[in-house]
């Protein structure tokens, strides 16, 4: 077993500041959680197309509960979902956006975009 510690920091000025933030108060939020993961970890850069079935990065028949990191390294939004339909889409990553999320591991993860050509999405999967 191994330990990883994801850390999330959110900061902003109050809405009355010279460079205003979204809240009436200054925001300083820090959350960190040491997490035990197994030794099966997948990572890489997926070459994402417009067909979700071509871009499966997580197979629920092989892996269970996991922590997922996705980073869109392309010039269009990339979507993550169970299939290529908007009804079963659960993440939209804008250009250079990323996400870190716990994943129950009960469904596959497929990536796709609606632009032109192939796009890159970095991924790390830490299987619990």
C-alpha cells in the first residue's frame, strides 16, 4: 500500500477589494487528505477523439474504487462520461482545466470532445 496526499487550496479577495473576489468575505480554504492507495496505478496521456468508445481510460471490470486525476491539455473542451451521450456525461474540462475525484469504480470512464482532430488529456488513476 502507498499513501498519496491530495491538497486543495482556494483563495480569493473579498468582493470589496481592488481586485474583487466572488464573495463578500476573503476566502482561504485548505483541505488535504492522506489517502491509502494500492500499487496498481495507471497514467498517461490519452489521445482523445470525438468517439467516446475509442477513448476508454478506466475499465470497471478490471479496477474498483479509485482516485482519478484528469487534465485537459488541448485547445477544446474534453468530456468524461460513461458513453458519448450528454445524458451520461459527468465532467466537462475546459482548456487547461483539471479535476481530482474519487471514483466508485462501478462504471467505465470514456473521454471525448466535439472539436476537430485528436486532443490530449493527461490522466492518473490511483486504484484503492
